[in-house]
């Protein structure tokens, strides 16, 4: 995880006017978001606000109907998730999506695929280069398991891990792709207070090691303590953006969370 | 490797070396021929296993690649065009051509979901067969339903396999020569499968099989990887097609029907897809069983003094029942892959 | 233009039969996500039972109309029982098994049914008693035989009845609920086991009628006749969007018409290089073409993955 000190400021990701419809449903409308290297950005909003849809646009699963997304100065390959990962955005999923029947170690090794080369010929002839690469893949995968704190589980079947460990494994797998931006979809869901605290520590550590973070979360207090900037979505539109203090004091945000009249 | 595994491996090695001679001595030429075909089916099943077992793509038209390999051999080594290429050129040629067809089929269709892909591959298999059946006019290429005859026999360098050799007093006829050629091909195929399975590519296939969207989000180019599985599987089919053509001496479209594709799929699934030992077992079992059941006519005569039920119907009837029963008793296959076993038992 | 209209009529006749069989595939798939490989052979059994029944009944001197109706009814009853048995033996024990396991039992059952039929009815082609009048009407040079008219009308009526059943009755609602989410349907008090069995029974009844139609149309029956027909019908179900009832009907009709047009026009289109023996190639190419542009079939709903 050694990467040169990330420079503050300078937008790493810049989404402008993103819109997405599903049939008659307007899932996203004119959503903009910018985030810089070395930052943790929160994306919050009530259920059905369009947070995950926005994530799916950023990670290439959906093509936006309108708007543009730039990443590290170049347009993002829309609708091609593998190309997005190659460019340096990795993600986790709200409803954990590991490779459940593969081992924990194998899951992370799959994450190394995009940064390694060995092809069919290398596999068939088991060349020295291929063996070296395999060893390096396994070593860095072990290193990442250690980094997220589940090194002891390496040989277990991923599907049998506890809920919290599965979330950690998803993070390790995503980090294996050497992302410049890590997108976490409700990483703290289902965790108790102690687990949340340890997760927050992990997220800060990843940021300190040079990967920017974008995360969706429901626990507003937890997000406010962790994030540098927060964007709030409601009914597919951005209703607020700013530092945690600014955002949480914003009347529209209070209204969205507590209902009309509370503001 | 522990002592027990080593013992099993040595036992298996001795068995496959002695088997053709013992069979020849005890059961005769015909049964060695059945073994030869069983090996050919093992080769086909291993190829399909890459597509279905490793990458998780349901292919119901696999026999098309077998056909491509067979006709490639037949047309380039027979009086049909007065061409007589050597084996070492024909087999790679067949494999390459089959891989090209795999890519040709896969490119537009690999975006489809499981069962849609199944029907498209099925259609492709039928299309190839119909073309083979009808490309005798306006220009005669495949000789239509009659097929191609007088194909050059298999020969490896100076050894013509149709000759009978004598080594230290032991007679080695054509069927045994062929057995060892096919055995070598199977050995190579097993080695290849093992290496692919344990490689970066094999891991990527497993990931796609488990969760395609998650795999894509981790940077796996799922379409290219699936194409690669298709092409790799096809090469196995192409090689076995070539061996088949050289061994039979003739090929015709009726060897490449949908039923054949379905049978190869049954071998893979029944044996335990994704697991090489299982696939080999499935292929041997399902190719030898129907032949063994040919004895049902004689058995009836022995038991009842008369043939009551048409043995050819009875044979297939028993085969169908066996297929159902084996699957009901072991839904995850006879020798399931580690991962599949887990999958099944967890869902229970 | 005459050829076109004539082939259209021929195609619609064939397509009506495909549609009836395709409904059986699509209903089972809609509920269980399973290709019922033995369905084509149920069609065959329907045809052969009706064929034998007709021979016996007309032998007793019954009027042909009544004999035909009784034969069809008998074929339906036999096939419904068969459908029920298939579900019990091959599918129910494997509900939780890996996805391809039931595919293999279905293939095994298909072999069993064919071989049993060969033992009962022999391997040779049996001719279907000609109980229907060989009348035909001619309209602008297009000939419609009475049997073609009967097939098209009867298929339309059956499909309408099925749609009413599925859309308007409590039973249909239970079927749709089970197709949407078997677990939830069960929680809501739907006996999903019964619904699944019933789906097989309904599909088999339609298959029996289709079997009689195809045997009567071509005047022959044989133990292998279900294979190609089943294959075509499954193709039709996929073409329309598998799991979707109107899709199966549309797919069936379309495939029938495409095949008939292919048989009629391939020769002209290719300057005589390819003849009507390529009509199946044409049908499959249309299928592949449709799926490349409509990956879920013509009417299939786009199953958006939950991310």
C-alpha cells in the first residue's frame, strides 16, 4: 500500500449533472459531486434517494442518461465496470457480493487479476515468470488480509465468514485492485458499535495510505465523524453538499430526514 | 502427496496401461474399440468441462467443434480434394479452426444469460450440422449426407497405427495402438485442464461463475474471459474430432447431432462438473454403459429362453433410467468438485 | 404474392402448434427456471395415444367427429398424468439441487419415454387415421384446408382460455405469485407444490392437443416426433422471452411463419444456391439475431439485477 503522498485538493472524481431513469422512474436527476485525493466523502440520504444508483453509475454498471463523469482527468468508461476498475475505482456492495464458494484468499487473489498478466500460455507451460507472478499475487493477497485484520481466515470458504468479516473481505478484495478511489456501499450495515469503530479506523488507514474514499451510510453520526465532505441525495436530487457541520444544519436535510415541519 | 494418494495414482497408471491388453485377451477386439471411443469421449468431456464446469456457461452445441475438427481432418487428408496432410499439421489445424468457430459463435452471444446462451449454442450446433449435410451442392465440399470416405489412417511419424506390431511376443493391433495415442491425448488434456484450473485465468473463470457482476467490478473483462473459455473448450473438441476422423476412416453429418452434445453434457454433469476425475469417470461410464447393455438380449435368452423385449430399445431404456437414478441419488455428480459440494450442502 | 400468403397460412398453422407446446416450456420455466427437456416427448405420447384410440374407436364404427373428440380427451388425460409423474419423479426431489441436475434427469426421462413408446408402438411411422374431411377453401389462390383452419382456431381458443385462467382466476393468481417468488407465495398460504404440479399438468394437456394436431396435420406419428418439435417450441419460447406467456404465443407463431417463409424464399433470395433444406438454419439465425438485439426475447421483461 505504499503510494506517494496524495496531494490534497484537485478533483480526482468529478461527476457533473448525472441523470438516470428506469422506465417512468427518475432515479437520478442532475446530480453533481466532486472529490479530491486523500479525502473521505460521505453520500447520505433516505432510503430510495438514489445513492446506490449513483454508485452504479460511478462504477460503470449503469450508463448515465445525462451528464458526465471524469476520473483522474479523463472521462470514465461508462457502462463497462471492468474498465472502470482498471482505471482505479473499486467498490463493495450493499448486499455483500463475494465469491462465496471460493476461499477467502482466492477472493482477494481475484482482485489482483486486473494488475497481473499471466495468460493461457503462461498457465499451460507454467513458466518461471508465471510462477513468480502467482507467488506475488498470493503474497500481496495475504498482506491485504492482514491489513484488514482477517489473515487467520485465509483458507476458509468465504461464504462461511461472519457478517463483519465478509465486509472486511470485500474491502480487501477491492483494495487488491490498487484503486485510487474506494467506493463503499453501506460498509457498516449490520455492525455493532465496536465493529463500527474498528471499521472507521480501517477506513481512515486506507485513506492515509493514499486511497480516496466515497461511502454510503445510514448512520449519520458515524458518517459525520468520519467524513471530510458529505453530499446528501433525496428523491434522486442533490439537496446539500459541504462539510459535515454545514450539511447537518441544512434545513432541507433536516426536512428530508425528519419530515416536513420539523425544520 | 500422501501415501494413499500416491498408491491410488500408481494403481490407476498401471490399470490404464494393462487395460487394453487384458480387454483384448478376454473380451476381444470390439471391446478395445469401445475403450478407444471412451477415451475420445473423455477428451470431449474435458473440453466441455472448461466451458460448463470452469466458466459456468451452458453449451448445448459443443458437438459443433467436434464436427469442425473431424471435417477439417477429413477434407485435408482424403481423396475428397486429393489432399494428404500429416497428422502433426492436421490436429493443431483442427484445434485452431474449432477455436475460431468458438470465437465466431461467442462474440455476439456471450452477453446472454444462461439458458438463452444454451439455446443459441444449440442452434449453432444444428446450423453447422445442416451445412455439413447440404454443402454438396452447388459446389461439392462436404459430400453431403454420404460423408467423406477413405480418410487417411492415423499415423505418428513412421508408425502406421493400422499395422499390427509385435513387441516381445505381445501382439499390438490397431485398436491398441490407437488406445495409446488417445491415452496420450487424454493425459495431455488432463494436464492442461489442471494447469488452467489452478491459474490466474482459472481463478477468474471461477469468479465469473460465482458472481459475474462482482467479477466485472473487480476488473475482470468477463466477455473476453468467457470467449477464452469457449475457445479453449473448442480446441479440445477440434482435436478429438481429428482423432475420430482418422480412426473411423469416414465421417458423416449424422455423427454430430444434438443428441451427441447432450450426451457429452450428461457426462460432465453426471460425473461432477468442474472436477477432472469426476468428468473422466462420467465420460467412461456413459460411453461404456450403453455398450455393456447390448448384452441384454443375450441375458434375456439366458434367463427366459427367449428374447421378449427388443434389446436395442431395452438398452436405451435402461440407460435412461440409470441416468435418472444416478442423478437423483447424487445430484451434485458422482465425484463433485470441492466448491460444488459445498454449494449443495449449504443450500440444504 | 400468392406464395407469400400461402406460406403465411402454412406458417401460422405450424406456428399455432409451436405456440401450444412453447406454452408448456414457458410455464414451467417461469415457475422453476428449468428447461423441461421431456416436454417434447409428452407431445409425442399425446399423438400416439390419440392415434391408437382413433383406430380403435373408428373401428367400432363411431362417427369420426365423436371418435376424434374422445381420442383427444383420452390423450389429454394420459398426458396430464404423465406430466404429473414427470414432476414427481424427475423434478421435485431435485428442487434444491445444483441447477443442471434436473436438466439431466429430464434428458434421462426423455430417453425413457421415447424407448417405451418404441416398445409400445414400434419404430416405424404409423399413419394417422384420416377422420377429418379433406375439404379446403380457396381464396385468391390461397388454399386453406379444413384441418389448417381447425388447428388455428382451436389453438387460438385454448390460448385464450389459458390467458383467462392465468389472469382472471384465483388459481392463476397463485401461479403468478409462485412464479414471482415461491418463498413469499408459500408464506401467503399458496401451496406451491400443488401449483408447480398443476403447471406441469396444464402444460401437458396443451402438449397432448398439440401432439394430435401435428400428427393429424402430417398424417403420421412416430416415437421420435417429439424431439424436433420440442426443440422448435423451446426455441419459440426463448424467442418470445422465456417465462412470458404472450411471448411464447408470439414466438411460436413467428417461428412458424419464419420457417415457412424460409422454405418458400431461401432459394430465390440466394439465387438458387441454398434450398429449403436450409429453413432450420434460417430459423436459428433469426433466433440468434433477435437475442443479440433483444437479449431477453421479444416480450421478456428485462430482469434488472439487484445491486
